[in-house]
């Protein structure tokens, strides 16, 4: 069977053929028994497919969907409750921690001459000169 | 805490169109949503069962389709019809389920997903099968991409343009997939036609 005509036949079911294509297909169908048989088979497959489309699930599907929906919403609600409790519990702790962090940064900056991130975090490194120039007594006298 | 409001419409205000039902469901009317499920069940069932066969997973995917739809009610803007919107959810969930199935069985099978070349066994080609079962069996042997176009175009009755939009592929691809899928189904069903003629 001519491959091109076969492609044309398949396309004719779902696409608009041009006038010329339609004429060529009609002529071929009029003369080729094999092409006619092919058309009948495809037509019957398509008919059986659309005729036998299952259009429902098992009985009481809607009721099952509505129940599943309620369960899904209850789960959503309990998840919301969980995160809300978590938020409520950690909020005072988070506020206290933030206040402590601000206090610590302020103290570090107060003690330091620089206003840098390292100074704010209390990670300022002493230079080698400062380390050697500091009298041992001063270091020993520093409260622990 | 999220409070579920259940509002019932008065008898004289029963919504009729799908859009009206969506509006009512969006306002918390469970009866309206239930009516929508009833109305859209045939389309969703045809899509999901066409894609997955009449299996327990198909029912699960059907339920999940409506749950997703319910959760997306607020974001539904009405650019497409309600049934198109729900069908899109159904086809995507079905394709996901087929991917999951493929992963699950990939250890036991070496069949390539895009390969729709399949050997017809005596059971599927036998004359004792009803037409519908035969066709469903042949359909299940197509790869997901080919099956999706057949399901949307022939089972759901969408146009080629709608099928292309739904699957986000060019119309030319829809046409070539339809042609190849039908040819493959015809090859699979060869013994059946032979017996009949």
C-alpha cells in the first residue's frame, strides 16, 4: 500500500485535508481495496473507542470524593494547628534571643574601638604588637 | 486556625451552570461542589480510566483530581471551561501515575517507554474478548504520550487543537501521534480483525 496515501488516510480522520489531498484520497479509496479495508478498520477502532469510554467510577464516587475532601481539610487544619502552636511556643524564645543578641553586639561594640562586623561579633583579632606590648601584669590582673 | 464554612444555598437559588456551581463552591457551598463532581465524573472517569485502565489507582487519581480542583477553586479564573480545567488536572495526574508505575516496574521490565511495538499474545488477540476490552487492552499497550492523545481526542472527544493545548504540544505532534497510535492499535488488533473478516 502506498505509504503517502496511508498517511493521508490517517490524517483525514483528524485534520482538514486540502481540496487536492481530499480528491487524491477519494480516488485512491475508489480503486484500492486495501486502503478501503484500512479505512474501515480505523473507523471501527475509533467507534469502539468512543463508544466504550468508561464514563463512571464505582458507585458512590461523589460521596467518596466528599469524604476524602473532608479528611484532606482536617489534615490541613491539624497541620495549621501544629505550625501555629510551634510559632506560639517559639515566639517568646525568639524575642528573648534577639534581645540577648542585640545586647551582646552593643557590648562588643562598646568595648571595641572599631565598628566592624568582627568587632560586633567579638571576634576582633589583636595584632602581634598589641599582644607583646601588653604587660604581663595587666593580662594577669584582668578579671576572668 | 482555618475554619471551614459550610454554606447551603436556598432552594430558589440552586446554581445550574458549571460556572455558577464553581462560584457557589468557592463560597463554601459543599452541595454545589458535590453537584460539580457528579457532573464532571463522566469526563474525569473517561480520561483517567482510559489512561490507567479500570484499576484501583484510577479511582484514587479520580478522587485526587477533584481534591486538587477544590483546592484550586480560588485560582480558577475561567479562561477555559470547567471541564477542560478538570480534564487537564486529570490527564496530568494520570501521566504522573504512569511515570510512577514505570519507575515501580522498571526493575522487572526492560520495555522502553516510547516503544509501542508490542507482540500480540493469544489472549489479547482471541475472539472471546468483547470489542471494548480488546480495544482497552490495545490502548493500554501504547506509551503514555500516545495514549494521552487517543484518550483526549477519541474518548473525551476534544478537537485536535484542544488536545494540543491540553498536552502543551504542537498540533502537528498531536496529528502524528494520533496516526502512529491508531496504526499501532490496528497492528495489535490484526488477529482480531482477521478472525472477524
